[in-house]
C-alpha cells in the first residue's frame, strides 16, 4: 500500500522560508516522478513543482520560479520543497504527489492520476 506523508508546514511572515518534506512508502521511490501541488481556499488545486526520478528534470510554475527549489533524496525516500521569499499569496494547503506508475514523465504526473498525501498547511502572514 502506497503512503505519501507531508510535513514541514507552518506559519511564517512574508519574506520568510519553510522547507516541506514528503516521505513515500510502498513504492520503489527512485523510479517515481514526484511533485508538489497546492490549493488555496476557494481556488483550484495547482501544480507547483515537479521532479523526475533521478532529479535531472524539474518544473516550476511561474509564480514560484526563483523562490522555490524542489529536490529529492532517493536514499531516504524523501522529497523536499525549499520555499524562500514567501508571500501571502503562497498561503495554501500543500500536497505531495507521486506518479501512479514508475518511469513516467513529470508531464504525466502533472495531469494524470497520482497518489496523494493529506497535505500540510502553509500560512504566510503579511
């Protein structure tokens, strides 16, 4: 059974930083594209950042480019999202996602079915 668990959310002032972590079990982590989504109240869930199996390919939505960095430690089955220069508009529930099948592209992860975590709340105060 695949389990995806996020941690690291919290309350931070604008301009501050947070690092989200996501551990995935029940799958061969190295073979799976991983990513982060977020959903703010009243808005649709959006893809924030994605990373390929060995980390060679990454994607960032325009609003976080230059501020967020996605990475993964395959030895620890862990995905990270380093968030710097946070803005109030980054406030959302952040969800970790794993591709359903190994060796799929990050584009497939973005638009296809996926395993979801339960989310971790990030709140940025102005």
